[in-house]
């Protein structure tokens, strides 16, 4: 396969399909209009202090009514299209043999070219089925980088996760266009060392959630699949973030420039043994699925669907969401639809970078990612820099980010802390939700926090769950740094919210 190309000027130009006459107005232009709105509120900072402390400094435990900009995730919170909403009104409620599922299968066939589909209520449910089918005690699962729930499903069954992302992926700032790529030599070396029979499967996450939404090149994914086929190991693609990844392929990879999105979807489905996805990201609906050209592989997982999810024609998904999921898959073939998230994210990353704020570059999918190791460089991992910056950002802006650092890891079996490779605070950009002025407000409040970063202190545990602690664990500030931030905010902003 041809090498990818990546020229900064080309990518910057691609961020704006429509050029403005006045040069100072070069911003991403929405190719949609807003017809339904939801009222927001911005609490005074003193109330925000109370809310973040009541939530145990865990942004997951904040209530939506107390948030101005919810940038926790882009999963299940994207704005659906008018066609998706309309499709929900023709849903077939049949328990078995539902026409809604038949329409979903037709959409899967159109987009991926695959006939064999198992529904699951979301991506982590599909991961559970994959783990139950393939993972046995003592086996390893190889991946470019882990995702929290993926790893938890594998380790609870006695398996081990080994990350083989190319070392460029762990560099916060670089010019490399595909920082999510596998280290192919290390992949083959690890397979030989562990033994192919000990490898449950090789999972490609495109793009990589926990290292900044960084994409994987088509050439790299195809090479991974070829290595898997060589050793008789199942190749699995987590396609939850594939929309963004395809956008980056077309912008940054020479061989993809003139390919239609559907060609890329079909090629990947042909190369990979199994594809699964969360429709909360891919298609902007609520649901998920496992796909494969291999009928035997599908049959080997089929029994787990009624056991854990529901019958084979709804898989724990309500039929209205199945209709929205089908329409969302069709829309994922539209480049204007694919471009919206990456272009807004690139704009936010550029604003922050221009302000001098340390961010992961180049801009990836999902959202903008603050490099908290550079934000609070003196703070040790065991005081949770990414968690502290995330709590501070809610405090100063009413903005809810997600911690993607050491808090999102799980402890080693001996109880010692596993420190994250990167300490990130993710500012997710749900699709078609925020206006450009809100994005600029976000950048402004992050800039203020950056200028006052010397006031940010660490966190310590109050309640620490054993598994997936970042979802519902509680922490407290070390000292009284949050009160100091409030005092400085009032000094700089007066009576402003």
C-alpha cells in the first residue's frame, strides 16, 4: 500500500469546505440548521463549587441541569437528524421478525457490504459477547490501545490486554497524521513470543479513544489484518469512531483521497474478521452491532445475544432506536456529515494552541484533549492531574470534561496504581450540538484556567470502587485550592457567570 501524506497546509485548508471572502472569518461552516433547542443554564461559580464537591470531584456524578457545556462524551448525546427522528415513527414493535431490524440489516449491507449482523444494545455489550466467545484464562488480547470497558471485560475473564500502539501515539505533539497506528513489528514479535494459540484476538480501535482520538491509517489496519490471517488469529475492528477515522483517512492518506466513504467501509469489512460498533458514536443513535462475513463466527456468538441482550432481531435495543440507527448508518456515508465533528474539534484545538494551552496535536476525533501533564507538571500521578484539571474546568466554566488519565486506569492485581501513559482531560464535541460561540467560550475559560494553573491542586480518594472507578468513585481536593480559584475568578470577572 502507498504511504500516507500529511501536509499541514492541506489539512488546514480541508477544515473549511466553504471559504469566506474576509480572511478573518475563516471558520468551519455548519451544513445544517437548528430547529429544536434545549435551554441551558450557567450557575454562579460559588454554586459550581458546591456542585463539584457534592459530586466527589467526579464529572460523571454532576447533574446535567447544573452544566452549561456538557463535553463529557460524544456517545449518545449527538443531535439526530430530521430523517432519523422521522424514521422512529415507523418502528415495528414485533418481538421477533421485526421489519425495523430488516431495515437495519439493509443499512448494514449498504454501508459495510455485510449480511451477517448481531444486534447489541451498545458497544460495550458487543465487547462482552466478544470476550465471552474468545477470551479464556491466561490468554492475551492485543490492541493498539485499550478502552476502559474493553479491558474490564477481558480481565474479568482472566485475560490480559497488551497495548502495541506505535510509540508516536504517546507523543503529545507531533506532525504524524496517524498516531493510533499499530507497531507492526512489535505486533508480530508479540504473537510469536506469546504463541498464536494464546492470542484471543487482535483488536484495532479506529480511532484511539484514550490517546486523544487519534486515527489509524487504512494501510496500517490492512497490514494488521494480514498479520492476523498469517497466524490464524481473529482480527477485530472497533468501528465506534470510524466516522472520524474515515474523514482523517480522506484528508491525510494519499490512497484514500479519491475513495468514497462506502469503499473504505467495504474494504475494512472485507479485511477484518469481525467488526463491532457503538451506534451511540457511529450513526448517532442508541444501539450497537457485531458484523462479519464469516457465518461460522457469527453463529459462534449468536447464543450470547438472547442470553445477555435480547432476541436476535432487537438485541436489547428499542425498535425506535433501531430505525434511527439504520438511518444514521446511511448518513455516515455523507462527507459533510463526517466532517462536522473533526472540523469543529480542529477549530477548538487551534484556538487553544494559539492561546498557548498544551493540547494533543494534531487534532483527532472525539474532542480536544488537554495535556494535563503539561498543564500541572509538578503534580504527581497519584494526585490525578487529569481529574484535577477536569474538576477545575467545571468550576471556572460550567464545562464538563472527562478525565482520561490515571483515574481511568484500574489498579494492578497487587493494589498498586497503574499510571496512565497520558494524563488527558477530554473536551468532547457532540455532533451538531454546540454553536461556534460556545466553542469559543470553552476556549476562553480554558485559557483563563491555564493562566491560573498555579492554583490547581491535587485530589485524593474518598470512595474508590474496585472496577471502573472513574464512573462513580468520589474524591476530595487536597487543601483548599478550589476556594482559591473561586476567589481569583471573582477578582478577574467580577459579577460575571
